């Protein structure tokens, strides 16, 4: 079943930004975007995981031009009462289209899916290279926190270390508009 292309918002410059699901017919667009933005060639499992994540994986269009994407993987937690985690495998926007709010729209979409009643998502997490201060600040603005450091995570880029950034969901955590997490009821 094909997801409908839906206008989500306007970019900071007033142009229309739309999100569309990733499926067999358009997965090639995600492949091309990844090749342009990331120093990694993703294997077929990445693309099958991204498509299996359904509404958590989206392509972003700026005035009908494909300019960004978020690709996620759903992870079911054994023994957690059916809870799950969402791993953000990649989130990127082509350089000429950055600072228009497109990355924020993509992330807000994923967080909205996680927060939806009945989603069962307990946590969303991702890896960020330790020297990528701009990305770290971006995710912290949305309530993520550094929860771990992994040495030698990356094989072909320097530095090879990464941080794990995560954000929890559920009855003990809620997101505040200024990008901070607070205990429910505060």
C-alpha cells in the first residue's frame, strides 16, 4: 500500500516541504541521497530495515525536489512486555537545503511516531561521531542525551569514535517544547 505524499509544513523560506514513505518504487531515491551525503555504502539490509520501519522512514521533498531523508530500524525488545526501540540509522539533508528546518521536520516526524499512543516505543537512539558538535547540539535540542561512547565504531572515518544519543518515552518522560526531557507531572 503506497503512502500518500503529504505536505507537512513550509520551510523557513516559505517553500513547501513534503514527506513521503520509502517503498520499492522509490527506494532508489534514498540510495542516491545516501551516496551524495554519507561516506558509507549501505548494504541491502539497511534498505530492507528502512522500508520495514514503515512510517518511521521518510523522504523529504523541498518544492518537489528530493533533498533529505530519515531512515530508521525498529527493534523489538525481548522480555519488555512488547516494547520496542527505534534506531535512527541515518538522518540527512543535502547541504544547499540545510538550515531550512527540513532536518527538524524529519526528526519531529519520527518523534511524533514514537510518542503516538499505542506505538510501544520506549526509546529512540542513534550514533553520532564524537567530533560532530553540530549534530550533537541538534539532537540535544530535541531532548536526546549522550548515554554511551563507543571506541572505534567507524572504520573509514576519523575520529573513529561515536556517542550514542538516546531519548526515552513512556510514563516517566515527556518532551518539553524547549527540547528538554522532564519527568511527567512537572
